[in-house]
C-alpha cells in the first residue's frame, strides 16, 4: 500500500464540467493544497456514456481508478449495472480484490456495509438525510472516519454541481491497514451511488 494513504486528512474536489459522462476528482492535501491523488473514470463504453445523460444515470456501471501524480495505481473502485442496490468491488494496486461495499435498502441518508475480501463486515458507512455528513462506524460504535461536505460559497454551489468534501480518517486506523484503502474508495461511492 502506498504511504500516501497513511495521511489522515484529504480534500476531495470534483472537476466541474457542464456536460460530462465521466467523473473525475482531485484529492488534495488540505495543509499544502497540493494534489496528491487523481481519481478518474476510465474506458467508459458508448452506452454507458449515453445513459449518463438520462434518468438511468444512477444505474450505470463505473470504473474509477485512483492514482498518484506519477501514475501509480492506488485503488480501483468498480460496479456493474445496478437496478435496486449497489454492490461495489474495490481492488488494490495489483488488481486484487480487497473488499466490497453493499448498499442497504431503504436507508434514510444512505448506508453501505463495508466488507473485506471474504465478505466479512468491517464497518458501516452511514449518512444523514438532510446533509452531506457520513461516518464510518464499527459494529461496536467506534468511528473510523468522517466525510463532510465543505461549502465553498453559496453562489458557486447553486450554479455548479461540484462536490468538494473533506475525508478525515481516525488516527486509530493503523498506517498500512487495508481499511484505509476501503475508506478512500468508499468516498467515491458516496458521490457515484448515493448523491448523483
């Protein structure tokens, strides 16, 4: 695992485009304001691009690749076509499955179960219905990380669809632990699955 994931604070910034089929984000270090990771949706098929401009956008497959600025793959987040609830796979830099997210039915605000590669539960990603606040919570109630929407000014948010937010990972999650990869990957799922 790349040591950049040992950081505890990330600023995720969506690329603003008027008409876009593919999603793309920059992940910055909030202290230095330098881009440390890029997240791009690569190799979209023709029909996927076409459906992204319809009401079926939330059902389309995605394949997001998070890389360092030098092009080294960190993690891949992918999902096939989804009809009712999403199951998302997360792969490490060697394209080995490290975990999954399973969306819960009828959850107010959104909820994902975060699973390891053997589908054992690690934690739950829970959101609130009224805001853009999400928490990664273990079965015993311990908070592993939070995701908070950061408003960059009311006017800009009204006239763009840009999603900018802060991911804060609890320092109790050990450096080099696979849960850090899954938490970063899950942030992309919040945007692609719950908030589109």
